[in-house]
């Protein structure tokens, strides 16, 4: 098995801020880590998967460690990317066989005429109304009290015209506000707590593990935007090209099977999720213990994904509502 070296949070900050840049995958393949090979040894089929080094992708790192990919005859190489928008070119060019990306990133790509489709789900809402791994936070002394109060505010998201501003716009409108009056600005998740504390933004959309850190520093939550959009919202998954699905269906099925095992194992073993995150990030053990974890499941909730697609079209992220059969397995 192969993987890139663990990534530091400082590097993650650079990646997150540049997510809408060139989109090229991080350079080079990993070197052989010397781990024990599964049965068949050299008969394993090498695959390259682009992943973001965040808690959402813990199942694939855990599945690699547990040998689930070798059991399916796959030699997994993980390459870090800054996000779905950056991973799309890697899949289109063939640099990646598969990549992890949020639902809206793939919707945007297909809206622009690219032939991409999810193979399996990857991370979903934490499904709780008073906690979550994704939230819009504000300073403790902010006059903002509800999502509707974000009207007229400057709100940071990691990528513009993507899942962050789409879900926030939906939640604000549902609460009676006008999302067209929000000033969305692009700030990477690692840098968002500082931008909030320094008064550069009125509110910040932040994911774990940076969310726990921000709350510890006194920020408070105005919306758990994923849950508030839909309690079973699917956030991101693993996708590939339509060409790969048509011409190498056996490989696709092997990857899907390995990921299903990985997702199920991660959902059933949260402590191992927290532990594995420490092997590919520099997130402290203390922060990892406090993180709210996503729900990990292989199947998509089509109702929730349909609602997300409708919102993305309504708020201008997409030109038209997506056909779910074009993007979901």
C-alpha cells in the first residue's frame, strides 16, 4: 500500500485557500510504506485516489490500514488534494482513478458538461440538532442571533459557489432572511477562526477539527448548516469518470466494496476514526477527542441530495437542477 506523507495543518491551510485555483493534484505518488501485502502480492491492481486530509475521509485511511482494499485485490495509493473542485481535474485527466469531493462540486462539474459520477457515499450530516461537524459560527458578543440575521453580514466559506454558501443561503431563507444580501468571502477552514476573531468576517463557516477549536476560543453557533438543510444530508463521496464506470466496471465494483467495508467499520468504531486522523494530520489528541464525527454510510439519501440540487440551482451555483441519475450510483 502507498500513501502520501501525513500533512501538517499549515499545509492544509494553504491547500484549503487554494481550492479554487489550478486544481492540480498534489505532486507525485507515495513511496512504498513497506506494509504487509494481501494475498496475491504482485497481483494487486494499483489505484490512485485523491482525498482531502480531513475527518470526512477517515474511513478510506482506516480501510487502508485494515486491509479492506487488499482484500478486494487493490493496491491503494492516497494522494492529498485541497477539495472536490481541485480533485475533479485529476479524475478527468486520469491522474486519479477515484477522488473524494462534496456533492455540489460534482454537480457543478456535470453542470459544466463533465461526465462524472459518484461510486459511493463518503460523509453525511452528524444527524443531530444541537451538535455537528459543520457550523456557521459568530463571535460571542455578536448581535447575530439567528440565521436570518446573517442577511447583510460578511460570511466566510472555504469555496465560493459550492456546498457551503448553498446550504447557508437555504438556511437563511428558511429562517426568513434574504440570502442575496449576504457577502460571502473565501477563507480556508484553518484560517477562518482567526478571520472571525480579528473581525475580518461577521460569521464563518467552519468544519471539524477547526470548529471545536473556534468554539473553545469563545465563538458560538448560529446554524449547523448541514443538519439545518436536511437532517440526513449527504455531504461528499467518492466519484470517478463515466468512462471508468463503462470501461472498467470490475475495478469500480472492487473499489465500492472496499469503501463499503471501510465506511461501515468507521461508523462502528469512532475511536479508531479519531486515532487514524492523527496519522495523516497534525491534529492533537485533545482536539481529536472533542471532534464531532460525520455519519459514515455507503448509500445516498436521494431526497436530501435532490433538495441540495434544487437549492444549488436556486441560488445560482448551478444553471439547472441536476438529474440525480447522472451523478448518483
